[in-house]
C-alpha cells in the first residue's frame, strides 16, 4: 500500500516476486505453516463438524442407510453359508444318490438375497446422493464465512499475505474438505458399521478363527500407522507447497508485462522451478507412502485369508478328532465359506480406513488453514460517531432525516445520552502524529498539518517520504502511534470506519475495475446512483466522449480489470467513480500519473470541477499539477520539511525550489 514499506510490493499492490527464501509463502513460510499444522488446535475437527451438523437430518438418514447396508453385507455372508449347508450340499448329495432334487428352498433363498442386495444398493445410492448435497452445502457455507470474514480484515493482512495463497484456501483447501465430507466420512461410518456387524457374525461362526483375525489385525494396524504417519506428514507439506505455487503463479500473471519488459523470464522460471520442485518432492513422497499402503494391507489380507482357509480346512477335514477333544469344535463347509467371506469383509473396511487416513490428514491441514483465515482478527472499530442525512430547521439547527437530503452531518452520541449534530465540512487536522507499520520503526515523525474545508493540499516528496501513508491514516487503514487526527474537529478514532470512509473519495494510481459494464463500474462509487448521475459524473471528468465511442457505450462489458481499455481510459473511469460519490474530501494519489500530457490537460479541467468546494489531498510527482494548490507540503523521510504555496516555496529556494528547477518530475 505505502511507498514506505519495504515489502516487495508491485505497482498493483499485489505481492511481487521476491527471492524464494524471503517470501512469506516461500519455503521458510511453508516450514512455519507445517509447524503450525502439527500444533493444530485439537478442536479443528470439532469446528468442522459444527458446519456438518447443520445438516443433522440429512446425516441421520445417511447413517441409517449405511447401517442397513453394513448389516446386509454381513448377513449375505451368513446366507452364503446357509445356502451351502442347507441347500447346495443336500442337493448335491441327493443327486449322487439319484434322488429327486427340490429347488424350491434354493430359489426362495436366492430371491430373498437378491431383494436384500437391491435394497442395499438403493440405500447406498441414497446416502451417496445426500452426502453430495451435504458436502457442497458445507463448502458453500465455509466459503461464505471465509469471504464474509475476509471483508472485515484490515489492509495490513492483505499487505502481508500473498494473494495466491489466500486464493488457495478457497480452492485447494476447501476441495480437501469436499473429499473428506463426501468420501471419507461416509467411508468411515460405513467401515465402522461393517467392522462391528462382521465382527459379531465372526464370533457367532467361530470364536477361535475370530481370535486369529484379531491377532492378524494388530500386525496390519501397526504397519498402517507407521506408513500413514509418514504419508500424513508429507500431505500437510503438500498443502502449504501448493499454496506457495498458486501464489507465485498469481504474481507472475499480474506482473507479466514487468517480467517481459525486464527480460525476467529465465529468473522467473528458475524461481518457479524451485517452488514447483518442492511441491513435486513433498507430493511424490506423500503419494508414494499413500500408494504402498493399499497393496501392503491387501497382501497381508491375502496372507490372513490363506491362514484362515488352512485353519478352517483342518477344523472341517483333517484332525477332526483331535480338535473335537480340545473343545475347539468342528466347522461345516458352509461355516468355512462364511468365515472366509466375513474375514474379507472385515479386512477390506480396515484397509479402506487406512487409505482414508491420508485424506483426513490433508483435510485437517486444509481445515487448519481455513480456520486460520477465519481466526484472523477483524479490523477493530470502536467508533460511535455516525454519518447521517440531515436537514436544517428555521433556526439553523441540524436534525436527522430518514431521506437523502444532500446535507450530511456527524451524529455524535455522548455518554450522558445527549446527541448533537455537526455538519460534514471536510476539515482535516494532523496534530503531532507519529506512525510506523512496525512498532519499533516509525515512518512518520511529528506530522502536523491543517486542511480547511475547500482547500487543496498537495503532498510532494520522493518515493518513501510518507505521502501515501498520510492518506492511509485519514482512511484509518492503519491507526497512529501517537498524536491526533481530527475530522471536522472530531477525533477520527471516534468515527465509525464505514461512515468515515463513506465521506472520502479516493482515486489511486493503480486502477481496479471490476467485471461488469462501464455504468456498473462508475456506479461502484455510489450504489444507488441513477444512470443520469453516472453519466453526469463521466461528463464532469471528460470521460463521456470516449465511453460513447465504445461498442455498447455505457453498457460495454469490462473484464480482466478493463484490459480492453487504455491506461488513461481506465483512470478516467476511476475518477468518474469518485465523482459520482460526491464526497466532501478527495484523495488523489497520483491520479493523473498514468495519463499522457494531452489527456492530462483534458482531465485536469474535469478534476478542477470535481475539486471545486471540496477538501482535496493531492499526491503528485508532476509538480505542474500542484502549482495551484492552497498549500504544498514537502516531505522527506517521514517529516514535513517545507510548507507553503508554490510562490512562497519558490521564494524560499529550498528543497521544493530544487525539485522544481532541477526537473519537473521528482523521479
């Protein structure tokens, strides 16, 4: 924001490319982020569940459907054993004895099983559909919360965080939550229910073989925890590295002209390769561990399957007598088939649970970054003085009006319950103000200035002198360290920030236009402005002529920050946007620096009309644009070293005289 800050800002105000180690989102930042994730608040999952529980009814239906599917899955294995022992085996024996084979019971059981499977499929379809709705609904709510909270954050947050990294929280991090909600949570519930129902079924079938399965599962879980632990660590690193890559790409896209002008392509590619290489390394390791986990569990499951088959075979065929003597019991062929099926149904959910660990770890890392944004402290506003529409009675006293009157007043509510109204005039006073973006490093020192209503105050000085910083303090983008800033003799700390900023019009050097029509962009300065007011504002700043030459005139669509307009045209729209707001105080921060000399002469006439009767702060490098100012203040290293009119400063033959006679431009 300010030229005082040595923070690698580009002209657009976005984070500019800096050495990788120095970027907040770079490797150093990534390691710090990972440390934060490792120390992640244990309530992260609980906070996430609060969003999910907004769909409590949906979730109950999902759980019921999952329970039904799990029970049917376990029951189908038991039915398979019954099918073999009670139907297939007797029918085979009857066929051997040349007896009549009866198919009635078999058909009845098969139809029953088929109906159960169809019901299970229907339940699975229902809960999958519901979880899609729940997942997208939760993501919408989270994105709404993030965007709503982001609007309350101070300018400092955007000065110190890469835009691409913030964007990554809306895209990549929320996508990890989508996978968690629509995929992992249903899988966790389904696997848990399946394990319980299958475990009970195994106990009913054979206690001893169940014990073998449990002992085998201890080994499988130890392997799973070991491998998943490594995988989870790298998945957390992957989320941060992905944010860094997105941030760098966003910077390069916005600064592509600068990159090409200074032939910075090779350097940019090298820096991107470093960030992309880091992402490649951590992603590869994360996915290697994740990929080997499934095969390891599957093969251990096959080994267990073989052990159960051998043990069950011995219990059914070999060593029957010895087994019977030990009390272990003898299994039928159907029991063995049932147990083998149950063991697979028991191992598969455990394997699926282990595979979901990586998704859960990634989602928790993403949720941690999202909640980190949501936990950022909002901009503080302790103001209680409000800006209201007012009318003046026959005695000259101001009273509040519910309708727009064109007369604005400060509504000052006092502690004793009384209320007074003071007309909005636009008087600004700095009284011995000190300020620093960091507590131990001041950039403004003992700034004292007075701007009376209707005065034009020019701030001149080299880059880094503190010009833009002064205007940022008027807007209360930052709060001062010492001194007082008063607006119409009211301490601005007492004025509600939205009301304060509503009374100020700002035209910045870097123009930001939004997707929409030309008319929409002008109306941005006053949302309830009529088309006629917008056109009048455009005519005032001499923008009407070029707008009418556009394909659809005022209804021409602008995209990509008005890329289809020239820099001068974009600046004219920005000035028209400020004009339609009709504020009593205007801040013009290099408002004509992007306009050529011929266009500047045209715009200057409109600017003079716009500034008529208003308090105006002008920041300019072209000294020709400030000669008619009521007072010119020359800043150097955060101090006002000279003040006076153009003629007075020329007579002093000081710093301003040197700047004026040495070159027309400060830089």
